[in-house]
C-alpha cells in the first residue's frame, strides 16, 4: 500500500498552509450557501398523512413533537428483508445525543420509511437504533415529497396547524451529513471508494462493497 510523500517539516507546513487557504475559501463559500439556504421561500405542505408509529397513528403535525421545525429522513423501502445500505449507513451515524441537541434548538428529527412498521421495528432491533422511526406505508407522503422509492432529507416549518416545506436534498447532499464520511475525508486514504480522486496506488473499493 502506497503512502504519502515524505518531506521536511518546513515543506509540510508550506503545503498545509496552501491547503488551509483552499479550506478557508470553502468555509466562506459554505457560509454563503447556508445564508442563501436560510432565504429560500417555502411551500405549503399537506398535513393529513397518517403515519404508523410504535405509539399509534400520528399525523405530520404530531411528528413535530411540539416544536416548530422538523427534519425528515426518508429511508428507502427495498421490499421485505431488503434494506438500503446507504440509508443504513446514514442511520447508523445519527447520534441520539445530537438529536437531543437539535430538540433544544427547536428541531425534531424523524426517520420515515414506506416499509411497514413491523419491518421497521425488526430492523431497528437488529441495528440497535433508538431514534424516532415511523412508517408512511399506505400514504402518498414519499411520492408527494418527490422521494418516490428513493431516499431524501426534507425540512419542514410549522405555523400553528399549517406545515410548510423549506428545504430538501438527496444523493451527495445527504452523503455529506454522515459523520464517518466527514472524518474519512480528512484522512490520507479518504473513504477508499473507487469514485474518489486519489493518487495511484491508494486503496479503493466499490462504495457499498
């Protein structure tokens, strides 16, 4: 397995300083993007969906759990006994303590899937997940969000008994939320996935093995 080039401390610091300039530019660009995101308009969203939950049927308003903001991750439904590896990877990385911190800021997180609740509960037990996870099975919620049979992250804002959609993302927009990926992107070998631009000889493999 090849390794990064060995240089003097002075050469390393010079290279690190050059990279820091690029990192600072990216940080400022991300701040500007977040500011633009906060200025997105919103669109009214239906509230008459009924989700199947371990505590009984709940509406979209109920999922807010009394808060004004709701983040929904839609976990793919690949059929009985088949589970999306990417959705599983993301869900493994969601920290329960992080959800508590979001709640302190007025944000509720819920994972939703078209899988029947019994299938969700069995998979939760297998993976050891304790995060809120409900079923949209039998509703048009996934289709109305535009997720279809795929995955998506959506953000909703509540104003009394009305709900508005403010943001959504999928694909790499969701990928970048994963804690493990963020850390791996700082390491010399990266995520070791075959789509990455890495030096010749770096270890790489297909994204999902």
